C-alpha cells in the first residue's frame, strides 16, 4: 500500500490509509507536545466569564480548541491571537462576554468535542438569546442527557428541533442572562465532564452552586480535580471536602495570565514509543505538580517494565527487556495507549474502571477489541474494561472510528508490527495537530527508523 491508498469508513466514504512507520531500531528522541486540550478549554471558558481581559500563553491550537473558540465568539466573547513564545502557535487574549448584552441568536458547532458540547450550554444560559448546538454525526450519539436535565432543573429552557425535550444533540438553549443556581442533584456516572461543566460557571449563578452527584461513581475524577484547581486559581471558592458534593460560592471570576501546560495525555503515545521500540524518549518541561491525568504515565510505564525518571523537568522513559502486562485501573483517556502496549506485552493485562469509554468519540472498548483482534491479537471486553492476552500480531489496517486516540494507538502498534496502516490519521488533529509530522520527526532522531520488515528490541517478536 502507499500513502494514497484508501479504505471505506462506517458510512462507506473513502478515507486515506497512513502507513504507520515501523521502528527498525530503538527510538532515541526528545519530544515536546502541544498544550493541554483539557486545560486550554477550561481556561477559555473561565476567561469568557472573567471580570476582565485574560491571556492564555502557549495554548493548544487544534480542532477541539478551535471549536471552543468559535463557540465562545458566537456567544459574544472576543478572542484574539497575539504573538507568543510557544512553538505551536500564538497566544490568545480573551475579552469576556457581557451577560447584559442585547439578545442575539448563536449557532454552536460542537464538532466531536466533549468539552464544547458539555461546557458551553451552561454558559449559554448566562447570556440573552437562543443558542443552537449541534455537531458531527458521532457527536449526536454521545451522552448529553445529564447536562440537559441539569439545565432544566435550574430553570433553563432547552428544546429539541421539534420543540420537545432533547436527550442529545441537536438542541437549543434559551438564555435569559442569569441563572439562579442553588442545590442541584445530578447523575454524572457517564462522564466527569458533566460535573466540570457546571462547576466552571457556578460562580456566576446568582446563588452559586451546590452540586451533588448520586448514582454510580463518577469516572475520571482527576479531571474534576483539574477543574477545581483552575477555578481556585481564578479566585473562585470551591468546597469539595464532602465526597460527591461540590459547593461553588457566587462571585467574580478573576481575570488571569496563564501559561498552559503541555498535554501529558498526548505525550503518552510518544512515551509508549520507547517501550514499543525498545528505546528511550524524553519529554522536557514535564510539570513537577499537575492535575493532568497524563501524569499517571510515570507509574503506568514503570509498572510495564520501563525505567522512568523525572530530573530537572525532563521525563525520561527507557524500555526494559520486555513489556509487562498487569492490572491497570482507571486509566481514563490514557486507556487506548495502554491497550496498545498491552497488545505488545509478554504477559496478560486487565484494564478496569473504564466502562465510561463506551460513550466517548466512539465506543472505545469495542473499537480497541476489534482493532487489536484484527491484527491477530487476543482482546475481549468486560463490563468495565478490557482483558488483553499475548498474541503474535500481523500487518493490517487499524480503523480510527474518527477517534484521535484510536489513531495514535494504531501508530504505536505500527512501530512494533511491520505493515500496519491507520485509517484517517488526520483525525488526530482533534487534539494534536500535525501528529504524523511529530511522529516522523521523533523517529528521525537518534537511531534511524522507517518501514522495514525486520526490527530489533521490544515488539520485534510480534
């Protein structure tokens, strides 16, 4: 196959195949990745509600962040690109929207961005006018009922195209310029983003917000901790001392000048390349203290047999003699990368606490099982995760399902398995623009890499 080869997606549309580079030698590289999507979009929402202009330094510029910028501009915020020091694009200056602005309609394209489809509707309720939300076809399948029901419980009118009550995209939010707030009970067991969405705007509710979760445990609690941390940095009082309760005091959101950490979750595929190729990868600028879930790579990769060190802000990962399987709990958005490494491991693995991934960009559990097994692997779903057993992998096509993390998982497998092709690698632009170029640049450092038929180090046996 060549780079011009295509396959058909689930809708029967031709999409290009990307020949995943095969590591003919152990990778030896230093890699810097763009800013955190989770932090960029949280700070953008806060800046749109702040008490003055704010600046985001070294933010992520990707499809997800562009969709958030577009949404906030539609609601009345002014967002301007200004020269910055980062290597991945300009800084952003944000002038907040005015809640007392005259009523105006807005149309919000959510794309496939969970942070846009969940974070922005509560904010839209704080402006005057009708805001219509829709997104990609896959977005209409993502869980949205909790946010819709929460807004209704807060007295906000949310309607479907036919005038009825929606349970997913598309829908319209009728903003009146204010939301009373108070005690609100929700079931956020499908996504932590439901909690974060309400916390981010709670300080601008007239009575603040006492948010209570009931139901099965909330997944991805690290992301809620991140939300609470950025709120406190902006001067918002948040009491999370009682489990499943978050109390946000009413008051201003302080304008800020904030540098965005690089995306530690998106650093995962590059760190995984060290294990998949039997080499070493270094990530400079790794924060000593962070709320990002991607900081778990330090313990996950060590458990998989790698040597992991953080010295003077540089995280260094060097492969061991093989990849160890094991039990990995609550890996959240890291799970596709973890699963790819588990498919290359010498011993069985079990991933638990990730049942909520069925409601992400695609059903990630079903997708991971299908694609690992498509290459000759041995994976199966459980009620809350995956079991992956050692098996000899072979060449084949890895389908992305319009999911950026499925595409990067395919790239990892391709390092260790000659002849892997990834469908629609461009979907990685959702959170990591130019991923193919970054991946190729990583392989070009140190020992040569390419698309040969013989490999050395970890993964060659597969």
